C-alpha cells in the first residue's frame, strides 16, 4: 500500500471522528423535557380560563366534621368573597389514605371554579385552600388545575 492511500484513510477517519465529536457536543446540552402546559386553542367566542377543582373533606384531623352551618359560613365568607363571579359546589363521598397509610372515607364538597388565567386567580385559590385548612383542621385540600375555553351562551 502506498503512503498516499494510507494518509487518505487516516484523514477520512479523522474527519468522521471530528464529525461525531461535533454532533456529540451539539447534542450534549439537549435533553427531552415533558410538556408542562396544554395549549388549547379557543374559538373566537370563547375565553381562555383556568378551571380549579378543589376537594374539601369534611372530616377534621383531630375528630369531628365540618357541619352544614360551618360549610355555609365558609362558602359565604371565603369562597364568595374570593370568587364573586361564581363557582359550583358538588357534594359526595371520598376515599383517601393519609401520610401514615390509614384509609378514610368521608363526606366531601367538590368546588369547581373557572377564573382568569392570572396571578390574582391563583392567589385567590391559594387563599381559599389555606383558610379551609387552618379553620377546619385539615391535613390537605386536593386540587386539580386545567386550561379551559369558556363562554356564556345566552338563549334567544
């Protein structure tokens, strides 16, 4: 084999190595990230809002339950004060496990709130949750948050 052919092979190998090294360097900073936001395209007649679904358990951590009168007071003084535009309350029964693995069944009120996708709405939700946890001896309030397209469709 002549010296020129050997040099060409080494030169070709060096180019491949440099190419691979360059690609590795290029992609070294790349990492797959799961999508954390759901892009929902609203129709022209709709507004992009946030739907908060909050699960308020009735059982108190140290015994007893939040009764109907206490809930009505919370609803009137806290929920309505933070969300005067409205919300929906559903009643039901829930099942969950506490931090110690103890299973519990309890009455639950599910509150659905649609609000503007802004810091004020998020702060109002956080305040409602903190108030309920503090005043009714709760370990937690389960919350779900999702993007929605909302519209008020009048009749006629």
